[in-house]
């Protein structure tokens, strides 16, 4: 079993329990341990601090964690958790506590919205803060209402039909790639996930020069294999240059993961909207955390990662630059 755990952040809400299911399956796929982490609410932390300061032996030694009791009931019903799974109660603010525990983790999985916030909120403040600051990849699993909603409002795709070729992404790991500047860690995460799932990686990049309006409106993007990049093809020059840049950047990963099929797609202009569209059917959408022109260690999230987190209908992995040379 891998010594780099998958972490599931839970707060007892149905949203976090859905994320726990996703994390448990990921731990099985990767042969990794599963750590279930719950950041205690403020009143529990205040109680612990008060008891420690008063040194009152008459008070209970610990504040009962009802979330732990629920998790144990869900996973086995007994006092012992199944092998390879442990539970940990954390103190501090949610982003900071999860940032600390996430150091060295394979990934940290959480729901898109917890107990607090508005019912219509697409992304909770804690989910966004953790995705922005955690030292490991963060997978955000959307809540049921968001994942079940129709595609008409996502990414400006319009209602009905199969927007921008979303069906072509069914079951795949979709990678948002800036061919020149996305860190290697992001590509490695996407290919590792696809290999563990036994599925393909679909690579989506955007180019700046738009084609004619008739090509943009209600037209699916093309998924093109490398052998389809002959000079006499019909693609617009900017699209063909983007596909060639993709092919060059992906070459080491094709060699490293020879059993993972790769599909390439170049789209005009709006990378975030197209990635949101693919999220309806993709197994996972993978994006880098930072804007490619920002410092790798910046605490600001890039606009593409932020937009995909806000609107995706399926799980999204936000991957930071994990190495100094990434």
C-alpha cells in the first residue's frame, strides 16, 4: 500500500460524504491509504481550549465528535475502521488545518459546498480556499444539485443537444493544457489518473486566433489523433499549430504511459467554457492551479481553474506546481 494517502475532508454534510465515496474509490485504485479528516467546529475547539486552560479533571477529556461517529457507522458500524482507513479530528481554520495535513498527500478530496453557505452556492469558500492553498492536488466533487443540473447554463453552451462534443469526453480524464507553460506535475497527475482508471486522456487547449463566426457558434470541437496532423489538413493555422505544440509537449508522457490513449483537441478562445462542457461526462477534469504567467507559488488561482471550479458538473482536480523546477 502506498505511503502517500488520499485524504477525504468531511464535515458530516451530504456533500462531504459524496466526496468521501469518491476518495475511497481513488484510494483503492491507487493502492493508497485513506485518511478521513474533519476540522472540528469552533465550539468544539473553544471547549478544548477552555478545558486545557482550567485543568479541570472533572470535565470530559475530549469533545465528542459526532462526525466521527457517523463515519464509523457508514464504513463498518464497529469501533474499528476498515484496514487502510483512519480518522483524524483537526483543529484550526479549515483551510489551514487541511493545508497542514495535506502536505505529502497524493490528493485531498472535498465537496464543493459544506454545511454552511447559501443553498444555491456553486462553490463554498472553504473549498475554494483549500484548492487555492493546499500543497497537494485538490479534487472538488460537486454537490448533487449541481452535478444533476442541465448543461444549458454551463460555459455559455446554450441549451439542449450535446454541447461542444461533451459526449466525446465520456469516462475520460480531461486535461486543460497550456502547451508551453502548464507545469509537468499537472500532466503527470492527469496521466496517472487515466492509467489507474484504464481510460484515455483528452487534452484540451485554447488558441487565441478565432475562426469565422460560423465555425464558433454551435460547432463541436474536433478531437484529432496525432496521425491526423498532416500538412494538407483542413484545420485553421492557429489550431494546427496548437495541436503540434500539444503533440510535442505530450511526447514524454505517451512514452511514460504507453497504455493510456491520448486524444487532442484545440478550441478557439475560451478554454474554461469548453472544459466545463466536458465536465458533464468526464470522469475527471484536471487543471493547473495558477495562471501560467504567475509565480508557481502564488496564492492566486488562475482564471481557468477558478471558472472550472465554479461551474463544472463533475469532479475537478486542481493541481499545484509540486516541485521547484515545475
